[in-house]
């Protein structure tokens, strides 16, 4: 886990010039020149929901690690600018429908086998095939032949099963030679190439197809700058520098431990004690009166990132099928108050259905995000009221308790209904319940940009059958407008269609944007100033010891 301007590069208080992802920065070495090469660092993380397979990973606990382990065709540089080639030598098109991709020769997977065009084609076909049950299958829906490998379930999650696939591979993918493959889309789509840096489009080694996703996912083999070493559930995932890596973003440190925390306050205590080298987001409680800056000094880091905190409705629950009820609840939430009192103005009240700065999202205005007590009460009355307890659900292994309770309190005070917030202990368990369609009330569903375009805030979230449409929202006109947008020959024409779709989403409120997120991070005093990638994850290539 999405902007005319991408998230800025992240550095500790001292300012450095922005450079491409993977290039090192910081001051000159002042100690042992071998210190960094032999160093081990520890960063924070959360237990992944499923095994570490790019095509099946749809949450950030696993996604951040997948992004360290794999390198894709392109990369999104910190600090803004156009996507840049990574593993791709070139991606060419004359009509935005047929693409020729050439990959760089001589790059290797962590098992020593060479990355070839076949590894992309096979991986994409595997992920797209419905019978493989991969969570990211819908990311390949633009490609010709997707409907043959992933036929639509005629009644969503209902009793009628989807038809058997007519084919095992997409007709729009063809191998040209060992290092070249072609992609044909169902229709011209000017945004398609921008999407290719997302992890779902990663190559997979032959071992993946031999082992299957369950075995492979517990001992993954990527092609990125670090390789997998071990995984102890709910404790840590160990990674190590891949010395045969040949691209620009080589990692300098030897070992990386991702410590899997159940509470962010524990991670923060470790950061302050010098037992953690990077914490991606400090606890909300430490934001009061800028305590975190006082605690960390010049080790404090702040950056805008393409993230919205969102609360989604389980529309499969009959209680939440009425759009008037959903809009009443959204209008009853005082986002200004939550941003100021809970986040101490480090977050901004959401006013859009996309993160600020997203290219093409200028018309994604969220009128349902406005606090309007009178209209909220009127809509609740029109919907026939709400009986029983309204439960807002969140994962309690990060700083969500206070703001989710504030949401519940605002709804309760405004609408006079019994609204409460309830935590689920771990993010992995929380996601398991979401995927099993077991949510008993509106639930936290933050969205982090997968790639820098407004399409990413429509297609994966609000189109029928999409990868992250977890609440099962379905509007035929939204589906049609989105499809029209993906067939548009220019980005402007595509964005116009997506904006039309969002106006319907704004009226029907399948989810509720709450705040736009900025990130407050910290590093240990062992490290020089570091960079992050465009979504705020530590750029391991930038890490050096003082």
C-alpha cells in the first residue's frame, strides 16, 4: 500500500538534496569504514497477514517486507518526479495499448537463478488466474484475456460460484525472447505503465511454481537488494544484504531485523533506549506538545505520505446497506476536532477521496467528509434510525484506539446512538476477519498509495470484485465509469471518468475518509540521516552508520 506531487524524501532534521531512490546520502564517514558493511540494524514492523508472496500481499505488514525483498520494473523516487526504470531496460508503447518491455540482463534471484522475461509472464498469469486465489488478481484486469482466466462471480459473494476459467494464461502476454515480453491491454490506457512499480507486478522464480505459495511464502526468494533469512511469528523477520545485487539501490549494511511489535508504545520505548534503529510512525500519544521531537532531537523525521485513514462499511451486513445511514454516520464525525485534539494537527481533516497531491484527484472532493449535525440527524431519521450498538473496529497493535474512540464518541454525541470502538489485538487477525467478511461494524481501512495516480484510489477500492473492495460495495454506474476511464486514451480523459465515479461514491459513502496522514518517524543515534521511499518506508540503501 495511491498526486501532482509525490511524497517528499525523508531526512533527519539536517537538509540534504533529493536524489534518486537507492543513491546514498549524508555526511562523510567519520569512523571505521567497515562499520557499515558489517552492521546489523533493527527496524519496526507488524506480523504479515499471509506468506510473503507479492501477488497475495494486500496489507502493509507484509507489503513493506515484500518491497524490500523484490525489485520491480520501475520505481517511484522519493521527492517526486516521474517513475524511473529499475529492472526494466525500457517500456515502450506507441498507442498505450500494446507495450514492449525489455528487462536488464544479468540480474538474479536470491537463489542465484537469472531473472528473465518468463519470470514476469509466469508470475502475472499465476496471480491473475482465479483458481489460484491471489488477493492481487484484479491488478491484471487491464490485460487482454483477464476475463478468461478470472471470470466474474455472477452474484459477488453469493451462492452462485464463478464459472471455471476458460484459459490458464492471459492472451495479452507474450514472450519475445529471454529478456523481452509484450503486453496487450483490452483497450488503450495511458496510466498502465505507471502501475508497474507496484509489488503485484514482481517477477517470481521457478521455485515459487514448484513449491506453491504457502511453502514459498514462509521462505521467499526475491530479487531485491536484501534476501530472506528467517521468520519467527510475532517476533521478528530477519533479512540480509544480497551481495550479488547489481542495480543502483544496493544495501550497505549486512543484516536487517524487522521486529514485529504488538504495540507501538513498545517500539517507541525501544527507539528511545537505542534498541531500535528506525520506527516508521511514533505513537500518537507522543505527538502532544511535540514530545516526540523533544525525545528524539535531530533524530526526528517528518514527511508527507500518500495515506488516508479511512473507515469502511461492511455492506454485506444488512444493517449498513442504506446509503442514507452511511452518510449520516460520516457527517456526524467531526474530523477537524479529531485532527486537532487527537493528532495535534499532525494530520489534516480529510476533504478528498484521495491523498493530497495525487495526480488526477483534484476533483475527488469528499462532501461526505463535512461535519453537519443537522443533515446527519435528518438522514438518520430518513434511514429509519439505527438500533443496537454501533461498533467501530480497529487493530490495537498501533495508535488507533484514541482516534477511533473519538470517531465513535462524535457519532454517539451527534446522532444519539450507542456507538463504541473495539480493538482486535493484532493487524494480522484484524485482516483475517476482514477477508472472511466477519466485520460487525465499520472498520479501520487506511489506504496507502500503491502507485502515484488517482486511479489507485478508485479501482482497487470501489469497483466490484477489486482487490481491496473488502466491504463488497457494488454500483453498476461506478463500475462502468471506471471501465470507461481505463479505456481512455489520455490521462486527463481517464481522470475525468474516475472523478465522475467518485461523485457517486461520495453520494453513497461505502467508506469514510477521516484524516490525511503525515508521518513522524525516528532513527537511532547510530545512524546517519536516512531517506524513505515515497510511502515512508525506510530506504535501506540510504542506511549508513555514523
